[in-house]
C-alpha cells in the first residue's frame, strides 16, 4: 500500500470512529433525557405522565376513545383528553384516571367536633385530609377555593396512603377524617387510606354530601366507622338550583350507610329564603326519624354570606331555634344548633333522664358524663361511638 493510500485509509477510519462516537453520545444524551424526565415526574408527582397516575375505579369504555364514569350519579361521559364535572377524573388515551390520588391539598389535626361529630369519640382529634375538586356546585360552599379547582393546579407533595396512616398515628389522632371538600372525588385514595387504617386499628370517618353511586359507597362502607352527611335541603328544586345535585341520590346514600352499620350524623345548613321553610324542615326531620331512626343526631348549621350567596344575610337565630324545636317535635332525640352563641345549642342531653351528658364550648368538650357508652345518671345506653 502506498503512503497516500495509507493516509486515506487512516482519515476514513478516523471519520468513521468520529461518526460512531457521535451516534453513541447522542444516544446516551437522549437516554439520559428520557430517564431524568421520568425520574423527576416520579419524584414530583407530575401527573402529566399516565404512569404516575392511579387508574380510576368505576368506569367503562364508551367507544371512540370515550369513557363513562360510574362513581357518582352524574355518570359523566368523558371524551379523550377531557375530564369529568368534578375536574378530578380525566380520560387519558381512553382510560380514566383520578388526578387526586396521593394529592392532599389539606392535612390538619382537628377536633372531631369540627366535622361535626358529636357522638363519636368526643374530645378527640381527627387527622383530616382533603383533595381539590367537587362533584357538586354549591353556591354557598365554604371551601370553594379548593373544591372548585383543577387538582393539578395546586402544587402539593405526593403522599402515599401508608404515609397518611403513619402521620395519623404519630399525631396521636383517634381517627382519620375525609373532609373539607367532597371525599367522593378522591374516592380511590380514601378507600386505600381507610383500608390501611383499618388494619392499623385507626377508625375512619367521612364528612360528605353523599352524592355518590350505591356500589362504590357499599364498597367503602366497611372501612368507615362514622359518616356525617350534609342533607342540604329537602326538595329536588333546592338541590338542583343551589347545588346542581339531586336529593334522591343523597337519601339513598343515607339509607345505604345506615343499612351497612356506619354511625350516622346529619347536617343541615339553613339558608334564609332558600331552604328555611317550616314545611321543608319538618319534612327533613320526619324523613330522618322514619328512615334513620330517632337517635340519629341532626345538626342545624348557621349560614354566613359566602361565595355566590355573599348578598344574603346570616341565618337569623330564631330560624335556627325554631328548626331545633321542629326536630324535637318530630321525635328526634339529639338535635344540635351550631354557630350560635346560645348556651345549650351544642350540648348533649340524655334522652331518658334529661340530664346534661356532654357540655361543649365551640369545639371544646368541657364536661363528659357518658361512661362506657351509658348515661352516668340513669344508666341509659347513649347511641354513638364512644371512647
Ligand atoms: S365522579 Fe366526577 S367524573 Fe365521575 S361521574 Fe361524578 S362528576 Fe363525573
């Protein structure tokens, strides 16, 4: 081989080596990009990657890439890339995912009286969690800043159910509460937390609007010790115009929880000129007594101007006191009137001897005369879940 040929051979060899090296460097660069993108997605809980999301329960394919959600009575038909009415469930590539799994926007240690539960472990703390989103549109929502958000618009840390249970235990909470917003929109998360908490011996409680389909509610019920359900009014007209919901579904949920042995308390927020007629209140009380029993605690709550009803006045004291009287006349034994300065509105009295059992001031229990679930004075069994 001549010297010129040898030179050409070496030049071609070097070019080939350079090309191979360039291809290798480029391949390594892209591999690193893909790896780091997935890693950061995993670490930050970035929900733009389907693999970081939890597949939803209760849905089916509806053809042409659409899915139908069966979790709540809306039964949203969701096109590819779209999300449900609650904003918390999204169709990604023809599958339904929940955007709220592991994404608590609120974690607080609250008095259980704040939920409100008055017949469940009085004077104890409840480890309380919520996510963004809601499947109703109540014009008077107290938590609208989080309930009416797209879940991914709030930057929160990903928290596994195991971590919620671990933190609850560390905090000394007696219970874990699903509350603040509507727990139905973080159903899968709630279910996983509740299952783990049950194994660890921590009772779970839920404050909900009860706007959920029967099957998912039945699946959840064995892991709930107690539920406080907002019975927002007692007419379909009220539910549809003030909440975009429906009364009949809520009544069905209440009956299911009762049938499943979940301790029930009911809350009714009375709004002037909206749901405050004597007739509505009487019908609500009679329904509670006939279907859930006279021992079901009923909480009347005072409305304050809020959100889309900022122009209304607070509920007059006399309306609340009258509601309390209507409930007692209807035969309910445990009636509470909240958010008022009246002394005895939130105290518990024995339905048999009439003596004071629990004295409360705000969320604080000042006196508790229930011993092993019985009235200290007459020995009558007091319905509830006691310490
Ligand atoms: S849970 Fe959400 S997506 Fe499912 S039906 Fe209800 S509003 Fe629609």
